[in-house]
C-alpha cells in the first residue's frame, strides 16, 4: 500500500471512530466513493491503526445507577446487572450471578433466613455452588407452601434444600400447598405438627429472599387452584405483581385481601417486620410491580437488570 493510501486510511478512521462521522459524510469530505471509504476503514483495522476492545456486561460500572435507586426509594442496597440480549433467560442468569457474589455478605451473622419461590429465585438458588459458605447455625425457612404439582420453580422445599446445602445451613421444610380450596382446609393443615414447626419460625426471621411476580394475567399463581372470584378481582383491579402471593395495585396497596383465607404463607405484616428483605426481579413487564413495592418500602435490597433499573429511576411507564 502506498504511503498516501496509508495516510488516507488513517484520516478516514479518525473521522469515523473519533469524530463519529458516517461513511457517507466521510466520502463527501474526502471526495471519495462510499465503497472506497469502506475499503480504507478495512485497511486501517488490518494495519493496526484501530484497536477495538469489548467489555463484558459483568465489567460495566453501574454504581451510579445503583445509587440512584437507593436514593430515590430509600433502600439499603441495589445490585444492577447488565445484559447483552435483554432476554428473560439472560436477565435471570445475570441476576443469579450477582446474587451469588453478594449472598454471603448479605447473610453474614443471620441465623434465620426465609425463602420464597418463583422463576428468578429458583434460577438464583439452583445456580449456587455446592460449598459457597458455611453457616451451620443458620436455618433456611419457607415463606409459604408449594404451588402446583409439577412446576419445579414453585416447589419451595426443593429450593430450600438447595440453598441450605450451598450454605451448609439447616433446611426447614413445609410439606403443604400454598393455596387451599377453602378456609376449612387451611385451618386443618395449620394444625399439623410439621406445618406448625415451620410456621413458628416466621417470627424469628432476620432476612428473607423472594421474587416479585408478574402482573395479573401473567402470574403463575393464577394457574393454581386460587378461587375464580379472587382471580377476577385481581384482574379487575389490575394487580401489577405479587410478593409471596400478596398482589399489589399500582400504588403498592395490597389487593384481594381475602386471599389470606386460603393462603398458607407468612402474614404480610410479619414479612415487613423482617429487617432485610431481598428481592430478585427483572424484566420490563415487572417494572410497575417493582416500583410499587419499592415505593411502599416492601424491599430493602433489590437485584435487577439495567433496563428495569433505568425505567425505575426515570419513572418511565411500561407499554404493552
């Protein structure tokens, strides 16, 4: 390549990468064809004039965005993860990695830890390494019963067992469904000794880990044996999400209060007395629910993704 071609390649690269001009603008400026500009840019890269470095999402500095969430909603901590594709699966994987990285610090000194279910919590717990830490005096306690017959992400005892195994902690099991057909069935179940053992631990909780469900119409809870009149109420009142099966309106108020008559789960008031309330949730369809929960003080530590975080701090609405 002639020296003038080398100089021209450098000039084109400078205009493209430094001055952020497009190839059409460069072609006009240099009096060349667009195809010629494209060849010059290729030559610039081949000659080593241009060095491109890709930084993985895990290396992004999202601390300023995390501080914005902490300050805006007056919570203790926010952990924001970046994703490349922004898919639901990738978001859950990134949140899981962040959860794993910060878990031992969050639970240090705690002896009673409550655990909810859901797809994000399941992904995060199941991806924990076998010997992440040793907390032999810690108990991992279900916050509610299981849901459904086959969906693994809602089988609370399996999730509890896995987390306890990773932390060297003691698992407490709750061998009962979360939702009953009627209040009489729930009352009878609460009298079972093994159920009482788990329920009695709720008053000792020092930290809880839970997900935040999708809006009414998308929630897996609605596919359970929840009575039809309650499902209609949740849809009619536009529930934006749930925490341990307590559904929230847009302002964070709890809707469908009579779900307590058929739900085996920690009373919501008792949940809010727990000092550390860790929520794992991401995705644009969860924004309104997360915002409602944050605004009402239901969450003290949040793990979420960058797009959701940006919408939370800008008050940007979700459009379906």
